[in-house]
C-alpha cells in the first residue's frame, strides 16, 4: 500500500502539490481553501514569529493535538512517508517542521506560497523553485522574488500584485472591537514562555497570563484569549505573544475570519488561473459538511 501511495503521489495524474511556508492563521486559511478545492497541501512551520492564533491555524498538529480549520483536519508529518500518507487522504493538510529544502526532495511543488508574514526579515527569492511562486504580504515584488504577490494590508487584503511591490508594513494592527494595538501583548525580552492558558480562556485586566524568561506577563484588558503562544516556546524580543478579544460574547478564536478568507480566495484565483493556462491535472473538488 505504501508503494502504491508513493507512485500515485508522484504520478502526473496526481492533484497539484502545494507547499505553504508558515503555519500561522493566514497560511492555514490558504491551506484550508486549497484543500477544499482538491489540492494537496503541506505546511512548513517556521518558528519566527511564534504562532499565537492557534485556534485559527493548523499549528498545534505539530504537537499531535487536534487541529481543524473550517472542517479541514491538519496532521503532523515528520518524514516523507508521513507526509505522503497524510496527503493521500481526503480533506486533510500535512503540517511539518521539515523545511523547504527537505520538502523539495519529496516532489517538485506545482505551487510555492510564502505565508510566513515575516514583516521585519529579508525575503527569500521564491522564483524558479516551483511552477508558480506566490508571496503574501510586505517585501514581495512580482517578477523579482515571486511570480505574483498578494496584499495582506488590512485595507487591501487579497489584492493581487502582478508587477511591482506590495505595500510596506505600517505596524498598525487591525481594529477588533474598537481596539487596535492595545489588545496585544508584545514580548519585552527574549526567553522561554511558560503559561497554563490556552486560546479561548476568559481573562481580565492585569490577570497573570504567564512568565517570559521568569518575568510576569499581565493581561492588558478584559476579554477572551484570541491568541497566545504555546507553552514552552522560545520567544524573541518584540513579537506578539498574546492577543485579547474584547468583544465579549461576539469573541471568536477558531476557524478563518473575513481577512484570512480574502487572502485565501485571492491565492486560489491565482493558482486556478495558472492551472488553466498550464494544463495542470485538474483537482477533484470535494464538498465538506
């Protein structure tokens, strides 16, 4: 059975293979949408910055925890065999700590998407690695380090950039319940993060959220935890550590939101257009209930 699965995965009849860099909520929204359309998707986790919106992502599959986004299941794959086993099932995403160079040995991807959202780090040139390279967010330039870029700026989320650069990061968080930057807690130092809390927990202003390098981290307001870095992760200085949803009963911390879906829809449109032009194997669209 294993040999048959490998042969099917490597054959020209196989659905297009997509590698998504990142396991955050944006990467996961893209992966969920493409999986629903029949593509085979693997997420390559990047530890910087740490994933905080874990209820909206496949990140926790890396730790064998349940990870589901909009009805799509995420499963850990730490070897080539694991990944193939996951991707030959229906309606699932593979999540791995293997990096791009490791995954390229498995099979040349039809599509490579950088969804790491690394706003302050140098962007890798993705072109020529796959048939189609898509960059999400700041520092991408179509025709320079990717084939097509997609805006992630809140006011322009999902806009396609087929020539030139995406908008730079303005360091202004989206408003949620009338609160912008104030609903986040940023790491004041490097260190190991320890917390007993998980996403969805009800917390209050000045509530002890955890310890970073032994220093107390307190909640900035009342609300529910929309995001919190996983216990035990190593956190660099000045990254988002916690997000509080101040909307009371309207608070949400699972599944995709409108912002993530706009970006995911844009990625699908780009890929579908390329698939038609290049006559890739047409994936079978699957309905989930």
